[in-house]
């Protein structure tokens, strides 16, 4: 399905002005800004490369210490929830849409919420996160960080998971990570690798931990932790807190899991209710476990951070989108309606009949997206955080509950 049509699916009834303004701000504006900058660059001499021409084409892998800071907010999640969040982070538009949808459907609970979430055009990892509100809020409150996490996971999956292990070791060695009522922490050897495994104490209930990275890991020695709200710590209090556990409803536990051996894979349980539902909708017949693979068609208008990653998944970088939009403008066609999602065919005067509401909400503004929109991909959160404090504007500390691994069910109090 062409990207613009895919973005339109599922938002019938949402205000057209919101959809138009949002997509213009998040997708068209960044591309247009780059296109305008490109037209102002002096024409290079014959045989000389254009100014900045190579910047978006090169791979921009992060250093281990940058990855450490990037994964810090979620590294202490249980393995299955961590794997689900890493997968979800590669679809940032879906995350914003899901948070906004959830904010508008607070009357839905338990299995009813899960069933309605499965009807939405999001990746199953995000459909299931709707029933884990604390985890969804963590990903949506600073969408720029989430996109950077997803970009790093796409390009450096094994290294990202190694960073998780380093941060877990820091917390455990400092006495800040241990087995308790909500989770079980064990050190295991998996394929000759020693790893720290975190599991829910009960497979029937999910708890989302809330903690300040500076408390559980210590100060970030090189790159500050992503700028967002972290709960305050009072001497004598627990190093991390947990939301109210939510019992598994119609979902099957363990939809996503960490394969710590070998190349640090993420495993998918195709029998999970959400995954199975998505497979059927896409005419895919799978059962049992399989390795996760990214679906670029599900990513919508969010650009990949560099040419290497875009080429790997058949997508576009921000620079590609800008050049595509510039060609359309120079040809008098306005914004492009091609399926590449670089420039949208929405304009200020159009009347969108559907799509995804991805307008920035109070829950997704946490860390800011830099100068080009949340999905601009101009720099990593780790780099932006060098001059930032570890304070943000949004809170995850509410006790709205954890969620079901499979995504849904009544609350267990």
C-alpha cells in the first residue's frame, strides 16, 4: 500500500485540520527546509562534490558509550518488554498515533481495549503496547529519542543489546538491580556469553519499572542520558518503582523476546495474539518462533538516519526526501504524492479523509526533536544530550499500570 494511503488508514473521524497540519509539520516541513537550503548552496565547480552531499549518505554508527546512554531508560525492563519496545521504536509514527488514540479511548479496558487496538494500522508490537500504558508513554514522551533508539537498533542491533547488558551490569554491580516481587534477575551463560536476564516474577502479570538512570547506573561519564523526566529519588526509598501489574488477557505471554546468544536476536512468538492477527491480515502463515525482521512499509513517513540503513530496508533518508520534494517543486507539481513518503500530498488547503493523527501532543514533546521536526533525524539523542540536562518535561511516574505481555486484560490489584 502506498505510504500516504497507509498513513490515512484508520483515522476516519479525526479532525482533517489536525492531520493536515501535523503531516505538514513532521514530514513536509523538514524536507522543504532542506530543499530550500540546497537551492541556496553555491553551484560547485566542475568535478567537485556538492557541499554536504556526502553527509546523509554515510553510515553514522554510534560509539559504545553513546549506545549506553541511549538504552539507559529501558535497559532494566524485563527481557520480553525490552524486546517489544526495541521493535516498536523502529516505527515512531505508529507510536505517536497509538498514544493519541489511547488518550482518546480511555473508556476502553481489558480485552475490549486489546481488540480495538488490533484493528488499528500499527505494528503488532505497538498494538500490544496500548495495554502497557507506562511503556507506551515512555516511548511517546520523547519521540526524537525513540526514533534514535530505533535507528540505532536497525543499524547496530547486536551492539544495542550489548549496551543493554553493560547497563544492567552497572546497576547489578552497584546493588541497584535484584530479584524482587515484580521481577526475577539472574546471571546466565548463553552460548558462552554471560548475560543478565530479567524476567517477570509471574508470567501472567507485567510490571513496568520506573527509575532514574543517575540513581541506578551513576552519572553518565561521557554522554548524558536522554532528556526526559525521571522520578526523584529519596534516600532510603527503593531504587526503582513499578506500576500496577496488569494480568494477561486475550494476548499470549512472550510475543517478543531477547535471544542473547550469537548475534543478539529478537525472537517473535507467532502464536501471540497480536502477531498472529497481523500475520493473518498480511496473508502470512507462521507458527512457533522466528527472528524479527523490520518491515519498512510499516514505517510510514519517518526517514532512516543514513543511506546505509535506508538502502538495507528500501527506504529513504531525510536528504532523499528533501531532494524528492525539491524535484517536485521545481517541476511545478507541488509536494509529491509518490509512495516514498518523502513529501506528502497533503497541503494546507486539502481535506484529508483519513490517515494517522501524528500531531505532537504533550506526551510526545518531552525532549524535542531538534530543528527539523521529531522525525528529522538530523542528529542522535546522545549527541543532542551532550549539552542537555537529564530533565525533561513529561512524567512516566503515574501509576496507570503496567500491561499484559500479549496486551490486555483486567487489572490485578
